[in-house]
C-alpha cells in the first residue's frame, strides 16, 4: 500500500515536472505568419525562391549564419573558424567546423558530422539540380574527422571560406531522411522535400504547397525553454497591400513579409495601431539594367545577345551618363520606398567597407547639364523634339515587372527623360512571367528584349565576391546557356573579369574591398547599370510580438526561437 | 414586313424613335452616353491639364478647384485622366462592338442561309465559345504585342490588338442569335413569296432578312459594347493591354484600388463612369428592342 502510494506520488511528481518544463516552451501559444508569396517546397536546395528558403529556415539550420548587422554568428558550432583560432588553415585551403555537442534532430536522433558531409554530397551531386550550388564552388572534399568535426577542403585557396553550410540557404539536411534522395531522385522525394527533419525550433505538421504551412515546436530543440510559440501557421497568398493590412489594421496576423507598397499607404495603415512597420537594410539595390546589346526584334534569335551586335546608342557612355544624371533619386526613394529606401549611385552600397564614394555626384539631379552633354556629343533634337545622331533616334523601351511602386518610378523617370529629348515607352510584365525564367517567354528579365530593364538584386551573406562575379563575360544570358546568368546588361570587359579573378585570390579584407569598389565603379561608369535606390526590406509585426530582430543578411525568421508575445 | 402597317403615316425610324422615347431609362441612358462621349472628345480641349504631368508636391489630394477629382500618388490630375481614359475605353468599346457585330452577323447569316455551311460554321462558333477567354487573351497579347508595336507604335499597336482580340472572342453570341432569327424568318410566308417570285440570295438577305433581324443585332451590339469595355478594363486591371502611363478607365480603377482608403475618389470616379456607361448602354439596348419590336405596332 505504502509502496503503491509512493510510486503514484513519484509518477505525479514526474508528470508535473515534465509539464513544468513544457510550460516554458510554447508558453506563448500560436503565431500567425503571412507570406503573400506562398512557399512551394521546404527544401532550400531545390528552390531559389526567398519565400521557400525563409519558410524552411524555421525547420532547417546552417552551421553559422549572419545576424542583423551582417556579422557571422556560430549557430550549430562552437565558434566561427578563422585563421587566428586555427579553424582555417594558413594556406586558406581548408576550414574545420566543430559542432556543438548534444544536438538532436526533430525525430530525437543525434546530429553528427555525417549529416554535414551528406548535405555537401547532396548539393554537389551533378544531377540533383541543387539551386545553392554556388555555395559549394571550389569545394574539393568534405570529411568528418570525428562525430563532431567537419573539414571542408577547397581546390584552391579560398580567402572567404564561409560559403558551404553558412546562411539559411545552405542548411544541414538529415542523412537518414534524405539518403535515397541524392542526385536525379532529389526532386521526386516529395515527402522529404515537403517535411524535412531539422534541428530548428519547429517541425512540420502539415504542408500544403503554395498555400499554408503549419508547424509545432520541436520537442528536441537544444534550448528547453524555446521556442516561445507552441505552434506556427505560415499562410501564403494574396498581395503585399492585403498582407500589410492584415497585420497593421485588422491584426489577423502577427507578422507579414516583403511589403513593397507605397509608403504613404503603409503609413496610413500603421495608424491602425495594431502593428508597426519594420525595416532592415542589406545590400539590395533597385537598379536599371542597361542593354548593351541590340534588342531589335528584326535580329530574331540574336536579339539581345553579343552575337546580335552592340546597342545603337546605349553603348555611348555620354548617353547613359546623362540618363543617370537626369534622375532625381531622392524623389524616387521618397515616393516609392519612404523609410525603406535611400538614394544610391552604387550597385554595391553595403556593407560600409565596400561602399564606393566615387559616384556620389549622381545623387544631385542636373537636367540642364545632361542636356548640355548630349548637345555637345552631337545628339541634336529633331523636329519632333527627340534627339538623334546619324539617323539613330534616342527612343527607349523601359521595361519592368508589374508593381505599383515600379510603375510610379517608370512614370517619374519618363517625365525626366522626356525633358532630355528622349522618347520613352513604358512596359510592365506580370512578375510571375518577368521573374519566371521560362525559356519560351520573350518577356523574362534574362532575355531583356528591351533597352532598359529594372529590378532589384542583392546577395546573401556579407561577402560580395560571388555577387560581383555576376557581371563577368561568362555570366551573360544567351540561348547557348538557356538564358541563365545574371549579367543582364551583357557587360563584357576583360579588365573587369581580371579584377573578379583577382578578388577570388585575395585574402586581406581591405584589398578585397578595394577590388570590389573598383568593380562597382567600372560597372556604373561604363553605363552597364544605373543604380537608383538602396532598398531596405520592409515587414510588419504585431505590436505585442517580441524578440523580432529583422535581418536582411539572412532569413527574417532566423531567430524565431526567441520570438514571444508580450502579455 | 417593312411596310407592315400601312396605316402608319410616319416613317419607320421616326416611329421607332417615338417609341424609344417612351422608354424612360433608355432615353436617359442615351443622353448619358452622349454626354460622356462629348465630354471625352471635347473635354480635354477645355480642361487642358495633361494627365501625364507629374507634380509630386500635389500628390494624394482630394477634390479641389484645381483638381476637381483629386490627384493620384504622383500628383497627376484625375479629371484629365478620366477624360482621356474615357476616350480610349469608349473607342475600344465602339470598335470592338462594330467588328464583332460584322463578324457575328456574317457568320450567323451565312450559316442560316447556306445550308451546307451551317454545320461547320456552328461548330466553329461552339469551338470559340468553349475557348477560355482570359488565358487566350494573355497568349495572343504575348505573341503579337511586339510585332504590332513595331508596326504601329506602342499605343495604336496595342489598341489594334486589344480591339481585334476582344472582337474575335465575342462574336459568337451575335452569330447564334442571328442564325436562329434567320432560320425562323426563312419559314415565313413573305420570304417564301419572295423566293417563289425568283429573288436571289443577295436580294433575299439585303431586302427581306437583314431588316427584320436588325433589332436582335442592335440588342446584342449594346451588350457587346458593354462587355468590350469591361474586357478592356479587365486586361488593364491585370496590367496587360496599354502601357502603364496610358490611362483607361480600367487602368485608373486598377491603380486606384491600392489607395482606396487614402483617396476613395480614385476608385469611385472610374468605377462610376464604367458602371454608368455600361448600364446606360444596356438600357439603350433594352429600349431599342422594345421600340423595334414589330409586334408593338399591333397593340
């Protein structure tokens, strides 16, 4: 009898103590996220879309990542390997990660170096269609030295070795789950790709692609007191304005992502008092992509390719310089972006170390001077007010994606360029088509069948080496490479390629910065790109949501384990 | 049939007009449509503000003497944009209506009069009816926008494309109605009489059949006009169709929806113009049908 009651008491105590431990994790109940572009897959290696990599970042984690200031922070490892602490070899060909002991997957099994090795094999498998392959450039081998140590060996000295396993777009997959999904089988593993097991604070309970994702707190998460929320719903669909309204005015959702709408509207909605608008600046720049090749439809398949020849007038630096000079970037930033935009003349405006000061004169609009420059260069106004020279009329087709802010920018730019005696025709393409990358559509940004295109681009992490490589000759989209590559202006310059090459062999940070600045200046001064606005990310959060540290260098949900609700 | 009521002293058009005037809503609608048409044609000459002139300092303004309908997010005058935009919208409506009417009447008439062609033509009509409109429009616009743009310039190129596309996808109703009416007419005594007197098909169509199917044609024309305006606005609403700085009512409505809470005038005016125009055109069709109904003579 006594034994029985003692046992019962023991069980009761045990239950209570378990409950107490659980009470902390998930104490804040339910979190509602709204991503108006719905995630379609939860395996970031099979998707380049930010919506997908962000959604999966609640489940999967990398070894290290960037915080909101762009600083590397250790995540699943004890420290960031450097040359000083011996983690990076002196010849810069290897990096050794030391994993934090005691980590578990969301099914309770142990997280080991084998999983890391497997992830590298998964992404580097040639038939797997890995979208994050660039993270693994120049990787020779990845070996597990023991259960908790991983060594990455590069084929050549890698001055910036923080590519593989760093950032939300290069997380670790579980070997046990994905072992049959390597190579050509990767896209067919729907069950795995829709519900990956991870080390992150949440695990998938249900996922309807392109619609809604529901998650619950991961019971094996390393910090017993986290995450603060027990369950999460990530709803997709709708548009940016509706998403902003849902957080700021109606309070239906706690967090909404990517709210590129008119700032005056956003301010109006914020008066609803349910939430607030938050911004963070990365390196995103809204820029014009000047077409340096000829987009004339008469050229057929050679349209907008190097083979089709140079552009009739945009290769004249005087023309591109005056185009840039006629733009009032301050107005563009104010009208389109409000607090989330700053005028810029650089393609690479951040981090501060990489920011060039050589182009800042473009910040001041000077239409008379631009007119003077065109006059001097022999571009004279005809009877219709449009300038021409040797039979070439300055008539520009200016194309971008359908988006209220971009159409405003187009209208403003057109009004300024018209004052220069340049004819401007505006065209906008549905975003799903423009950014869709379909080979058969003539309207994608890569095909660039226009004189000037406009969109935003940026890079993840804080090192611009790969990003600056985008404008080397090899990166020019053309029919031969299925229109892949980010060199949209078709800028091909041997000096630029040499600088890019040199950067990949330079280790000293200051020297790397100097190279990046030189490359930035070359792009801007040769008129390949006309940078407009340094854009911040805009999101909205409910007023009672705590712990949000908005991050432009990584996933916005990078620290979701710390989020909670103020009482 | 044209001389069906020998007691009528007035000519038929006169007669129809007299009866049309008795339909109050149709009469009102006609005046409204006239007013809108005159306003869009002559208005921009009096109200000389250019709808594309930007004035950032005057953005998001409510109605004032300077801007009777307020301004948009870039300080463009909404009143000027409404008039210029109405011009395009009405033009698209009239042109597309006219084209689809001609096409539909021809197909319906030929199918009904020439028996061997009836089957193939009606199956063609069914085929077009079965095509999903919007996706088809998207594909057509994507395929031909560039070539038309280079041939006719950005605005007229898109205008031609939009008008053609709308009329090609909206003639089927007219064709079916006309065919049905003509088939019924063919069995009437006066037609049989004309045939037995030796009338050829051309004479038969022009002198006897066409005048008698005019009223359903007019009615379907008004409906077609309304749906053409709406289709154009749907295209603009989707960001297709005309360039973004080229106002049409549909585009103004589309741009305005985002600012609905800030400046409601931006959706109210284009929305009102669209719905009232479409409504009045529908009433006109209604009135015309009543007025042209031959049986009304014998009341």
